[in-house]
């Protein structure tokens, strides 16, 4: 089971006899690239599922403390992720960096552009339906939306928000997903977050707002979007004040007419914690501070 678990973690399988024969050089060959050829072949999602059904260990921790579930999510294999969870793996298991499979999946586009975005979104839904915590954060207090917002993956961001991720969540430095997207010049992501009522006036620990990030990094398109959004909010607030005055209704008596959309069946069932609880298995960056660009952490050495 452990050996199969190791194969499952690496998403590799031994070559078949036919594949091994095909790899045998026909005559002398001094090509050094052959020396680095992998002895094991990439495993398909179905082959990995078959390993799970045959009893492969789903709790095997390999490189960086990652489990087969981490690897399944890294490859965005939704059916495999479900099979591993049903086999008894904790959907919120952490690697040595404090990343849960959902956190890893939220940023996996950074190193694998070949993962289809639709499959990535489907894997997010599958993880949440298996009980993954959408409010989990890493050692720096960054959650799934902080990580996904750096990828400009609109589909993943929308899926996470529908799965009950907090659009205004703040990390240890007080940064919100909107701040990250604004500082990285991601107009589509900024528009998506604003459409889901991200608050552009939230202030970070040092008083920065989303506009601060956009101005600091010279993101002119983001500056225009934020200014237009601010104008719209001012107009809507003026209209509400006028209507209250005409009806003679006190502000505290006004009913909340915010549109409440139905929660999907696969959405996270856990409540958002009242207090930010960063993962403490590794060093927590309590003294982390942003660099001059205001969107990258730098340890000040304390």
C-alpha cells in the first residue's frame, strides 16, 4: 500500500513491457539526454483511481510533505480528488508549508498553464463538496482568494466566491484579494471582485487601500476601474439618502435589500472564523512587511 501510495503521490507508473522495449537503444547511442530519461511514465487519472481502489495509501507524505490529494489537485483531477477523499484522506491535510490541497489548487496556475481552467474549477467544487475548508489560510494568513487573484483566473475566483469564500478576507498584513489584483494589474479580476461586492475602501495594516496598490505600481487601467466604481457607489449612496429623506425613514430602520443568492449544494458548510487564524505548523510571519511595491512580503529579520 505504501509503495502504491508513493506511485500515487508522484503520479507515475512503471513502463509496460512494450514501453520498456521501445526505450532500449538500437545500437550505440551517446546521446546524454537518454541518461536523464524517466524510468516511470506519467499516470493517467483513471490509472490513479484504480490504484486508490486497490488500496494504495492515500496518507503517504512525499516531497515537501505533500500527499496524493495535493498532487491530484495540482494536476486538477476532480474525480481522483473525490476518490482519495472517499478513501479516508483529510481534505484539509497540510504539507510542510502549511498549504491545504485547496490552497495549492488556488495557485497552481503559477507553474502549470496546461491545466484547463474549467477542470480547475470543477476540482474546486469537488474538494468543497468533500468538506474542504474554504476559509483555511496559510502561514501568512493568505486564503484561497488571495492566491487565486494573482492568477487572473476568473472562473476559479467565481467558483470560490460561490463556495462561500470571503471576498474581503485580509491576510496578516491586512491585504485583501482586491489589493493583490489591483497591484498586479489584473483588470478582469478587479472587475469580478467588485461585482461580488469587494470593498475598495478596506485599509491594510499600514493604511493602504486597493487604490494605493494600483497607484504604486502604475496600473492605470485599474485606477480607472476603481475611480468609476467609486463614482457609482457615491451616486447610489446619494440616491439612498434622498429616498430615506422622502420617506422619512431613519437609517437604522431601513431594510437590507441586498440580493441573497442561493448557496450551491457543493459550497463550504463551515462558518467564517471570527478571528484570523494563520497556520502555525511552520514559522508564522508576524513581522512580515510589504516591500516598496506594497504587494510582496519581506521579512524584516526580527
